[in-house]
């Protein structure tokens, strides 16, 4: 099974890019983030014509998450991260499909920090950690896939000099991510590249970041023990970032032996 996460940065704006990549890479399951479309605006017909069933949670202008599958219709288990009934942002959807439980998540950016947006980021991280702990020992493979908006270590960025004040690199953000790993989750890309610089997953649109390969690793696939023991490969389809009208993220994927 090949499962990927892809912050599409506008599913309708980048629909041609998405369909082209789906046709080339043929992932079995895809987690999308930053749909930037309401639930009604999601291009379900085009997705189905490409051979994929889908579940999604839209939001006007920003956010929005989805799970696509070509191996059976996803059965939704959650459309919101538990822990705050007042939180109306569409940042989490979870479904069972193909013998795995998969979540597509879009963690808050948190900028500017300090401030209420950073406080919301950390609170959302705490809620994720509480829910993740309940999923960890599930007998079936569980994958928490998405844009975590955190650079875990200095090895996960081309150069942190100009990012020192960014919410993605703050000690609190990194500590929250590490707490997930300490629960027993496996960072699939780091597992695949334990001693080498990992592949970047995000390049800004400005300062010629793509041309300079000035990238970051902020899109992660975390695996519970049942999934980690089935991990066979992981990587990033970085060439997708270099195409016309591309998202500023590249698809990040894993292969599981099921």
C-alpha cells in the first residue's frame, strides 16, 4: 500500500496538478490539506473520475482536509479533533480504509508568535497528543498524516538563520512534536533517512526558495507500532513542486507491506 500526504494549497486552483500526480504516482490513499474550499466546492466529480473515493471537511477560504482512496470508500470515524467543541476550523478528518486507520491533519501555523495564534497552535498540539495516545495501541495500522507546521530539528531545514522567530521552529512547537514521538509514534521519513539529511517537503514561493533548494520538512507521516513494523519505504515526490502553478508543498509518501 502506498499512502501519501499532500498540502495542495487550494484544491480547485491546483486540481490539474493533483490529477496529474494521481495518474503518475497511483497512490492508494491520499491525505490532502489546505483545500481552501467549502464542503460544497470540493471537486468530487473530478476526483471520482480519476478513480478515487473521497471524504472531506471543507472550510470557506482557508483550511480544509480530505482523504482520497482508490482501494475502497473511506469510512469516517471523526471529522473534528476532540477536546474543544468551540473549535470550528476544518483541520482534521479520520477514516478507516483498506485495513488502516488514517487521519489527515492540518496543524495551525501559529504565526505571529507570541500571541493568540501561537497559543492556539500549542493547544491544538495538546489535543492531538491526547487523541493520538488513544490511537497508539490500536491493533490495526494507524497513520497520522499531514502538514504539522513544525520543523522537528535543525536537520529538517536548509538554514534556520532567517527562521529563528517563526512559530514552526520554536522550542515549544518542537517539544510538542517530540512528545508525540515519545508516546511511541514513528516518524516515517526520519526512519527511512536515519543518518542522512531528510528530503524537504516545503519550499516558499518567494526568495527563489525552490530554485535554491531552500526547503523545510514540515509534512510528516507518524505511524503507530502496527504500521511501523510494516514500513517498507518512504520519500518525497519533490519534482511535483517544480511544476507550473504548483503547491508550495510536495507529496510525501510511505509504502506499507500489508
